[in-house]
C-alpha cells in the first residue's frame, strides 16, 4: 500500500533533487511517473526549487519529456559527450548525433526551457577542428547550461582497455587547449564559467551542485550513492541486486559510514567552494563553519602565496582561482587542506 503524504519519512524536505549518475531515462515514461509519485508520497516537496534529471539521448522519448514536465522536473541535461559519429561509436555510445538533435528538439517541444548539454574534452579521434565543431553544434541547439569535462579513464572500462591496447587520445596539453577553447567560445556567447567544469547563461546555474560545492548536506539514494548528513559521510554499497534484496525485505541496504571530526567536516565542506567562480573568503567561511576559525590566518597566508604564484586572484569579496589555477584546482585544494 502506498504511504500517505502525511507519513513523510524522516521529515525530508529537499530544496533540490538531482537524478543522475546513471541513466534515469531508461525508466521510460511510465516508470518515471511511478518513481515521481512514490517520491511525492514519501518526501515533502513544498520547498523544492529545482529538479534535475540526466538524460541519455538513446533512451529519451517525447512521452518521457511530457511526464517529467507534468511531475515537476525543472531542468534536464543530455549526456551528449560528442556530436562526432565515429567517436560516439568508438566509445560505445548507443546514441547518434542525429538522435541527440532530435530528442533535444523533442524536449523543447514538450515545454522544457532549462536544458543542459554535457561534453567531454579529450575523446579519441577528436582533433582541434572537430572539437570546435562539437562546441559550435552545442551552441546551435540552444542549451542554457553546458558542462565540459576532461576525459577520465576509469580502470577496467572498455575505453581504458582500448587505450592500454594502443588507442590514441589527445595528450594533456591538447586537452588543456580544448578546455580553454571551450571557455573562450562559450564566454563569447554569454556563458559564464561558474564552476571548473560548468558554464551557464545567467540564472541557469545548477543550484543542486552549487549547494554541494558550498558545503550543504545532501542525501543520496540508490546503489553507490553518497550522502553527507551532519558530520557523517555515507556511501551505499554498489551491488544493485544486494541493494534490491534488502529493500524487498524492508531492510536498510548495506552502507559504509564514517563520522568526521567537526574540524575535518568543516574543512571538507568549505574548501570545495574554491571550485566556484566566486571563490572563497576565509573569514566568511569561519562564520559559516566555526571550527575553521583557527585556520583563517593560515588560509589567507596560503592564498596570498598562491596569488603571488599567479594561481589565485583577489576579488572584492575574497580570493578565487584564475585560469591557470583552474587547471590545477585539485592541487590547490590539497594545499588548503
């Protein structure tokens, strides 16, 4: 029996929902409608301001877009990766460029205005000329948000095995050149790089991800999903069938849990704001995360040192990474920690 609205579990009242890290569009229209209905039965949606869903172009349909809009989804983002057909086949993507263009138009026809496109820089076969074509094609479909990720080779994946076997991919310098070309071209068309890998027209930034980068708590549902609640870091184990079995037995699926010290928790939540265009102000962070108060002077000293090294720049409100700094963001974060 479906729970009533009055029995909202744990009094959960999210401000944003993000469905992704998998392929939510595989649910189809009926499956998504059931999932959305169950969520509304168990979660208080009164404060929800943004509901994002990742879309694989291969599994998207007009009926799915209509249901998503009807259920309250506010933004969708397409995992395009590239518009180059040979590269899509090489990386084993099941969609074609033609299919992608068709489903994006279908989403617009259904009524979606807040549409994002994800690209990957450094894919095999993508020359500088082809990368520029990918960027131009992306702009032509009219997204409000564009994510540009650098290629990461995950161990044991098909692509990693192909590279190990001799498949050529753009070298590190070429990948950096492509990322800079993306920033230059997207800026010309009004997109601000508001985070290391994310660009948006004004007002279309992903509020869910900004909240996480600013240190807000979040709840992850599903196999391998991660959560940060209070000082606890929680990760669901990735085995789908084991996860499903526990739910069917009304049991909590297995999790890995770690409770951080107040200092480590505050440090981890605060430092990732460096990824954002607005940067950080150590004194203001200490007000939000009091355990950091003792590190304000140390952080200011580190940031000014990085400023002299040409990695960080000073703004009216604090410090932020410049172009060179964004290329070495992870190293800067490690130094801050």
